[in-house]
């Protein structure tokens, strides 16, 4: 039997090259080797306020982006979190075995709650729901960007605690990070990770941005006060541009040094912009084809949910039995 892989993205904001390089690209690469479930985590998106009509539209947009990136819906299950009830159900049971101190320590909770006037409980509970998503399917591997490594560590802690309290129930999952592109930084501020929810106009290149916008944002990226690329002394903005190029090009470190050492920043930015545009163009073409087919995405999502629900329901049944709940 193939090891199961689970991962997801929130249908909030516009998917950017960080989401692609950190996670989606890896999903496409490993989809033939594992039994993959790729989720649209709408219950996670509502931890911050979303306009209902916009959220509904973003769910299908995200499904189309998964497919445009090359996820094969016949091989993998693409599904929406809220369409499989077991996610929310298991999250409650796991909440009851999770110390609140574990959650208050999470970097994402601290960063996101700092932007809110009133902090919703969902923001604190977010990693427990994420643990439920993964443990529900007994996933062995979770391919994510580096920012989610801490939540994965917590998922393992929750699984181990549950297993110790109630007997072996959950597979303890491993994390899979890409070698390059695991943490793409904001182009306007390379000390912050690129995020869908960030508001800066020149913060991110979105996967559906037209070429002229991609060029504009990259040409305006924050660099440092050196005149040209020096791999030993480069600041975070320049290293970020280099790693974006490297991740898209699939170049090794030696090749990067050969190509870019001594290059002036204006030329570096042009090279990065053209590399990104060359990858986004065919992607956007596929996106337009996929979204032009009425009913197709809905079919993919319903089919995905129908395939995975029995796995999820069986885990909930087992957890209820182990905890002494009424089954
Ligand atoms: P939000 O600001 O709404 O949290 P996000 O950009 O962090 O948006 P998520 O939906 O939370 O996106 O994460 C989807 C996937 O993309 C996760 O696997 C996450 O680790 C990865 N990811 C997010 N940001 C980056 C980044 N800057 N670099 C690499 N991977 C990233
Ligand atoms: Mg995030």
C-alpha cells in the first residue's frame, strides 16, 4: 500500500509564488509516488473574517489552481474541508487532549493575533484543526512550506499524546519541505514571509498576475546597498530573489554562482522576472481552460470528497470507540 500524503491551502487571498514553490510544486512532483489528498481548507480560512461570496468563489479558484499546476484529479483526491464533516468532529476531540499552552506558543498565532483588534478563538485552535485534517487520513507525509513546520511538530505531539492516553490510534506524520523555496520572503519586506493575507501592493507575485505586473513588482523588490550580487555578503532581499530564480529554474548552487556573481541588481531582477513569467504563462493558460468548462470543478470536488469521506469516517469511529464515546 502507498503511503498517504495530505496537504492543503486556505482559499483566502491570491495564491502566490511562495505557495507554489513551498508546497504546490512539491505536490505535483510526488503525486504519482503516494496516495495523495489535497484539501481546500475553508474552515481554516474563516479563522479570519472572509466575505461569504468571495470565499465561495475562492474555493473553486483554488481547485482550478491546483489543477493548473499539474495535480491530476484522477490520481489524487482534491476536496473541500467543510464538505467532509469528520474534520470538525475530530478537531473537537483533539482540542480536548491539547494543552492551551502548546497553542499559545505558536508563531503564526502570535503573528496573526497581533493584527486583530479582537482575537477569535478559531485563530488559537487553528493548529488543532490542522492536526485533525492530517490525522484523520492517517497521513505519513505532509508536504508544506517552512512556516508550517511548527504546526506539524504540534500535530506529532497531539498524535503521540492521544496514542499514549488511548492506545495506538494515529500514524505520526513526517514533514516534507523543498530544498529551495521553502520560505519565500515578501518582495517589499524580505524579513517577512510572503503571505496571501499581507496587504502591501508590491508584496507578492500572484500566480494569476499578468507579465507586466510580475515585472513591475520584481523590479521594485527591496534589495540592499551593495551594487551587485555577492553570495557571501548579500542581504535577505537579494538572497530571496536568487532563491526564487533557483527554485523555478531547478539550478544547483554552483550554477547559480556561475550565472549571478557580480551581476548588477537591475539585471538580476530582469532575469528573475523573465524566469517567473516563463513559468506562469503556461500555468495561466491551463487555468483559463479549466475554468471555462462549466461544472467540471464542482465534479472534481464532489468526487474527491466522496473518495476520502469513508477514510475520515472510519478514523472518527475508531477515535470515538477509543475515547468511550457513543458510536
Ligand atoms: P495566509 O496569509 O492566508 O496564511 P499563506 O500564504 O500563508 O496565506 P496558506 O494557505 O496558509 O498560505 O499556506 C498554504 C501552503 O503554502 C502551506 O504549505 C504553507 O507552508 C505554504 N507557504 C505559505 N507561505 C509560504 C512562503 N512564503 N514560502 C513558502 N511556502 C509558503
Ligand atoms: Mg498561512
